[in-house]
C-alpha cells in the first residue's frame, strides 16, 4: 500500500488522485508521522459499503438463529399475509 504525507496530498492532489484511479490501490495518508486516513477510489469504497451491508445482514440472521428468533415457512407466510395479498 502506498503512503503519502498530508502535505504531499495538499500539494499534489490531482496527481495522487490520478494514480489512485489508475492503480485502484488505497493510499494511507499520514500526519506528523501517524496514520490519519485512507484515500480510496469511489467505486472501491461503494463496493466495500455494499459488502458491509451484506455482512451485517448475515450477522443479524445468524444472531436471530442463535436467539431462536426464527419462524417456519408457514408461520412466516401467516405473518406476511397482509403484505402478500
């Protein structure tokens, strides 16, 4: 992963963004020698957000199963009947 100083980002933003779009590799931005932020391509960021939503849904489903908060198909159809008409 590439690392850039925040001052370099300020001075060469256009160049750094062009490299980012070309390589698709995230860039770690540092301030005073410490990690401060990651710069990522918009499409990659949106893909990561979609994946996180999917993983959160799976996690909620697994938690519901562990807590026995599930319905049979018949129970689910009955509960959803008003929306399925």
